[in-house]
């Protein structure tokens, strides 16, 4: 009798423990392309506010940097999910890394070339014979394709980041993001009306940037996990944009731990600029869809410029459905 009571007690204790602990969270690693900054605010807030846990995920965010590459982390299994621009993602897929898009967060391109009007650059043709600084990481193919498409013979200077070389007169034009380096130029004392700007999206190159990617095998193994990661991330973005002061405070703590310099005014500019990139109507967060027209337009550009030899069908590349298939 005592032995039976002992066994029953153990069973009750195990049931109580399981009930108290709840379902076990799935461990997931995520690489958001670069160091902590408002460009990735939604993911940090999804983790901070327990939104990933709400969807059954225990997410570790891997901070990026010069010596870390998203595609290498995904390919080697060091990260389950990562942020990539659409252009390099298609390129890597063509090279053999079976990436799939499980959520398109940014709905358009914010890349632009800027030049000082005082340099005499007022049109694309004026870039001929000039020096243009471009990030060596994600813009090489875009820049080469852009120059070739518009028959511009310019010298491309590849840099790690920033606008210092442009400010010091080392180049005539530079590639910037509207939500980041463009505002740096303004903060350095350049008036907007002193600059000539060329948005890539105004020249049939509106290729969406930040999207969530994973390996095809990751998606096939657990599509529900992929959908839940997107759902939680979108809710994180909704919270981040609705609570800017709290969000910037959380980001500052991550930036401090990584010794990342930040400026509150500039950070607020970046966070506010995210609204137009992520929303479809200026108010509501999108569902993270990669539009078929955007994919086909990007693939067409890469095929025409010889960056890729072939391309997958949209339905193979994009797996971002929020509902069960």
C-alpha cells in the first residue's frame, strides 16, 4: 500500500511540474544582419516583451559585425533565421545555398546615391568619370548593375560603412540609406537642398531589403516554427513603433553591451523611418508578404545583369504564409 501511494505521489508531482512549466520552448537563433540599431528594433522588442515565448520560441539574438556573415551563419547552422536583402538572398540561392524567404519585413528599397550639388552632379549622366563610395558588403551587385544599366562609367570605391570619405571630398557621391546615413549627412551640417539624391527605386530598382530567411530544410522540417517566428516578430515591430522611448532604451542597453555608439536623436529618426518601410498604408504593420511582382522584378534585374544564371519560381523561394498550409 505504501509503495502504491509513493508511486501515485510521484506521478502527481510529475504532472504538477509539467503543468507548472508549461510546454517546452523551441530554441531558435536569429542573426539580424548587423549590430543592434533601430533597423532591427522589432526583433529586440519581441524578445524583451516575451512575444517569442508567447509563440513557443526561445530566441537567441546574435549580434552582427564586420567579421560575421549572415549567409555563413545560416549555411553552417549557427543561426536558424537571419535578415538579408532580397538581391543577395536570390544570388546565394543561385550559388547553391537553399535559402527561402519566410517573411518580407521592409516593403521597398531605401538605398540612394547622394552627391553635393556644388560638385556639378545634377543628373545620372553627371556621374560619369566620378568616384562613388559603396559598402563592400551588400551593394556591389546593385551598384554595378545600376551603373551598367544607365551606361555610367564611374570608379567604385568600396568601403566598410559611413560617410566620412564623402564628407572629406574623397569621393564625388556615396551610397546611403535614407533612414540612416542620409540623416548622418544632415546632422553633419549639410542642408538637404545642398544634395542631389538618386533613389534606386525611382530607376526601376525598387528591390525590397530586410527580409527573414532560413534554409529550405529548416522550413520543411518545421513550417509552424517559421510562421510563429514571423508572427512574433511582426508583433514586436508593432510594439516597437508604438513605444519609441521604451524601445530606444532597450536598444541602448544592447548597444552598450556591444560597445556600439548611438545618438538618441538619430536613433529616433531611424525608428520613425521604419514605419513607412514596414507598413502598407502608413498606419498598420504589414503581414510580412514578399509580393510576387517585387520578386520577379528583382530576379529579372539579376538575370539581365548576369549576377545569377537562373532563378527559382516565386512559390519555391517565398514561404511566408502566416496561416497553416
